[in-house]
C-alpha cells in the first residue's frame, strides 16, 4: 500500500504546501469567474487530496468553496434567495464529500498516475452523488443531471485536474532545479 508520505506529488516543504493552498483558492476564484456555476471542485478536491496533507487539503477546499461563493454572490450576481443559498451549501458539502472520497481512494491505489486517477474518479462519483441527492429536497432543472451536463462537468473537472497536476509538476521541478543549483560564491 502506498503511504501518503511516499506520494511523489506531495510537497515536502511546509511552505510549498501553504503555497498550494493559495493556488487552489486562487484557482477557484479564477475558475469561478470563467465558468460560473461549473467550478471544478472535484479537480480541486482530488488534487488537494493527493498533493497536500489532510488538514491543508481541508483548508484548500474550504477556501476554494468560500472564494467561489464570494465571487458568485458579490461579482457574478447570484440570486440571494433561499434556494440559491441552499444550493451553495449543497455544493460545499459535495466538495468536502469529494475530498473525503479522494482521500479514501489514496489507501487503495499505487503509483502516481493511478493514485491521481483513483482520487479523481472517487471524488467525481461522490460529488455528483451528493448533488443528485440534493435534488430530492432542492429545486432543480429537468436536465441538470442529463448525460450531456454530467459529461460537460466531467470534462471541465478533468481538464482542471490535468492543469493543476501539470502546474504542480512544474513547480516541483523548478523547486528541484533551485535546490540543485550551487550556492553563489561571494567575493
């Protein structure tokens, strides 16, 4: 079984982990502005689960959700109604359930690609399951869970996850390059 401290994607330095919390929250703001209602919380949760320690992953998802709600209500003009607030809360719960599912999937997989894929798939199933369950008590459009809509949400989350993993790999590589450089000689 793969231990969390053996994951090649996990940052070693605490400062690097804090920077990733900021990256995840910033990505949530940018993606909320770009995509409005389809912020890729599954991607944010899965990458956080794989890259960050548990406590910091929780913080990243919380900040991402808060940033999304802030942008939605203050910038994008989401309606300030009971239904809208309820759906916002349901999305937040779904994001945390996705994180929990992604963290649980880390125990079952090995290798970085399988680990990331397993975390993503578990997170996506959990996220969509919670939102589908919410339709039992919250108003929803007839096509909210059509195959086309779910496929679009899957595509957006997949692309966001790939982008975040690539960004992380680039940051990790540049950190390795910085650490590998000899110290400057002072004369």
